[in-house]
C-alpha cells in the first residue's frame, strides 16, 4: 500500500511539473480563449472543431468566462490529466517490463514534455488520448472487450479521430486466437462505433474550413526553415527511443508485437497530415512502442554498462 501511494505521489509530482511547463508555454491567454470560445460555439476550424470532448469537458466542469478563467481552467485540467496520463502509461508498460523500467519510460516522457508543449495550443486532447488508449489496451489484455471497449472507442473518438487505433489494435491482438466470425462481428461493431461518432459529430456541427490543408502541411514540413529546424530538434531527441524499440522487437511478447502494429497506420497519418515539429502527436507511439525500448535496455543493461 505504501509503495503504491509513493508511486501515485510520484506521478502527481511529475504531472504538476509538466503542468508548469504547459502553463509557462503561453505568453498570453487571448488566443487560447478565442480558440475555446469558438469551439464551444461551433465556429472553429477543422479538425479541432470536431474534437469536442476536451473543450466541452472544460466548459462543463469550470464554466470559464473570461480569458484568464479559460487559461486557468485548462491549466487545472492539465494538472489532473497529466498525472493520470503518466499513471496510465505506467500501468500499461508494466504489463511488458518491470516496474522500474516502466517508471524510466514515464520519466522520459515527462522530461520530453517541454518540447511537446512548445507547439501545443489547447491540446488537452493529447493526454486524454493516451489515457483512453491505455485504458482500452488494458481492457483487451484482461481478456475482455464487448460494450465497455465500444464505449472507450466512442469516447476516444469524441476526443480525437485517431481513436481508430483501438479497433485496429483489437484486430491485431485477437487475430490468431478468435474465431473469424466473432472477430469480424466484434471488429465491425467497434469500427462502426468509431464511424458513428466520427460522422455524427460532423453531421451535428456541420462543415467548417480546414485550419491547414495537406498541401500546406507538406510545404511547411519540407520547405519552411523554421518548421524543418524545429522538427529536426524535436524529433531528433527521440531517435534513440525508436532505435532501441526496433532492437527490442525481437523476442518480445507476441501480444505486444501484435498490438504495436496498430502504431503503423498512426505513424503514416502523422507523416502525411501532421506538422512534424508538433511532437505531442508522438504520444500514442510512445505508448505503443516504448515497451520495446524499455525491454531492450532492461535485458542488455549489463552490456551497456560494460561498454561505457
């Protein structure tokens, strides 16, 4: 019990430190306040307008009216969401590696948070995305799915359309040990839940213009000196993680390898539709692929120490 309380306190401390970085990332709260108000009114831009969970949750809980109140509400929301995100990552990763290794992974994400918050906006949906992703994966790993998993998919889609990772992960995980008819029926139901929310939100709100087109994203990623430099720095420090993850795939638990396949379409979406310097978008890939890196480090720590 004491150890659990200490670990929980550890996540709270990390989360509050990350929240401080988040709060310090803004020199003014006016753009954030306008973003929030326009989203609540249904007048913001795609895709953020359709990611309704976070802004409407903040509005329902805090009912902020002034610019300062909106900024404070988001800071307080992050003070809850970030510790919860670190705890969710730890709980998922400890299914594959030791508690110490899982804590090391959480420390890396916490240390990386200033770079993520540097290009962030009001993206409370990013920690919520990780929480829901880990919750869904842990539910599947417990041997269950059903209505609870469908609800997680639906809530995740209200948060970000990338919740489609969850039904993909279901198919990858259960492909070999579930009868095909049941697999197809259940998977169809989960994809239908995702599609119903995805289409339903857009039908209710209506069409809104894109904040940035795919062509502009490509131009920024490949032609803008500032974006390219910023992306090189923000992505460059994660390269060791991906190299270690690739080295750790061999010999890893088959279930982990199957779940990790769900990260491939997400990585492709990030490469095409994401601004590469917005590395908060890497959080789902950290969740899915970090266990490989932690596993490799754990199993080869003696060799690494001797080589130094």
